[in-house]
C-alpha cells in the first residue's frame, strides 16, 4: 500500500494541487509530517475535510498494534503494522543524554543466526523506504512521551532492529537519504548507525552513498570455524574479506567502526577468542561493544555470566582494545538485542 512517506515533497505538492489545494498547503503538511512527526488529526492548521481525505488517500502507513514498556518507562517496544501489511517491532530507548530508536529494515531475517530470535523467524518481507522511515517518524512523535529524565526528543537512529539492512539495500539507502535530507526528517548522518552481520557489498556501498553514517559489524566470533556456525553469511564473506572491507570503509570515511559481540557462555567468551579478536580490533581502530546474550526460546545456550564477561573484557583491555559492555535495555519485554520476534503478535 502506498503511504504518504513514499512521496517526495514535490509529489505531495502535485497530489494536493490536483485536489485544488493552494501551494502553501503542501509545505504545511510536509513540515508537520516530517519535522513534528504529527498524525493528521494533530494538524490543527489543516481543515477537517483535507485531514479526512489525506487519511483515506495518503495514509501514514504506521499503526501501533501493541506497546510494552520497561526501565521505568524509558524503554518502549511497539509492534507496528507498516503499509497495512508488514508487522515489525521497533524499540525507543531514552537515556539521560540521548533518545535512540532501534528500527527494522525487514520483517524477519534470512541470515540464519540461530542465537537471534529474529533469525529464528526467517525472512517474511523486505520493508520499503517509506516503511523504514515511518518507524523513525513514529519515534520522533513518541519521544515526547518518555520520562522527563530523558531529552524527550529523538536524537539517534540505529538500524539494529529486525532484518539485515544490507540484504535490503535499495530501500535502506533510500531511507538513509530521507532521514538525512534537511527538507525531510533532517537528522545528522553522524546520529545514524547501520548494523550488519558482514555483508561486504553493503559495507562498500555505505562508504560511497552515506560516508558519515556509522557502521556496526556483528562479528560474534574471531575465527572462521566458529563464525561459520554462529553467523552463516561468514561462509560467503569470511573474516579476512570482511576485515578488508571494514578497513577500506574506515580509510574512506575516517570514522571508527564498532564491533558487536554477543557473549555466549562457553561458546565465544573464551580468552582464546579474545586473543583472536584483539588484533582485528586494533587493526581496524574499532570499538568493541560486548552484549551479554539475551535469552530466546529457540536457542538453549545462556549468555555469559558476569565473571566470564569480566575475564573477556580484561583480556581485551590488556591488549589495548577499546571495549564496552553494553547496558541491556528492555530484556523483560523481549526488546533487547536479538530478542525481536513479534512476541506481542
């Protein structure tokens, strides 16, 4: 279903002009849609008749089916129906200094990472650019409802929800254009991060198409033998190929990549894996984000306990690697990393 977020400003102007609306009306509606994230019924400066026609003929295309909160209201997970058909989850997270939305690029995922709930679903559909940006617009509107301990305005967008962004490149890059367009969503590219399991052509294209957008790569293992098991695309893009692509991205963008690592008890949290990871991280000038594995119904292995996490961190720090253990948000509502699987559907 075509929605208003599939249109350019010029296309919206043409549509409204065909309805007999004056030229300024398109600018008025466009600004409300993108800058405020307003719904049609919130546009008090637009006539009721036009609001009704917009609702019918150019729907917003994002419907909240259910919503759950955690962390004293600062984490909110929404089950969204996009374009009238695709159902995904998006997570809004408020911190004292920022508000981040984790958006989806696909319904489900075909990458097959068995420790990830989304990967266990398989791929259902690719999302269009309009459906991707509609999640960010929803978050811009909803950020004002977060607790006063947060900035209550959206500051960051991360493509870390459902799906592999670089398996849906055409629509993901189009959505990046809309998100960073000053005339549309208008978010600075340095406030956006795309996360990938290591799809090399996508990393190469990111350097060309959106050089200021951040890159996070889900490694999860530093040997091909283990990574083949945990991250199946590694059989196509093994570690030496992936490292070369990330190094080239860093050289061309002058930005520091992030290495994402879900710590799985007695699987990839060994000192041997840390010793293999350290030189890769140093060569790439990367920051390592450690994420204790969050539980999913289809993967019986547990996340690493605190003692093993500390041992892994110590092994990296001894080798002069910048490392952080990510604060786990929303685990109680299945909103944490690797848990998105339409649990509320």
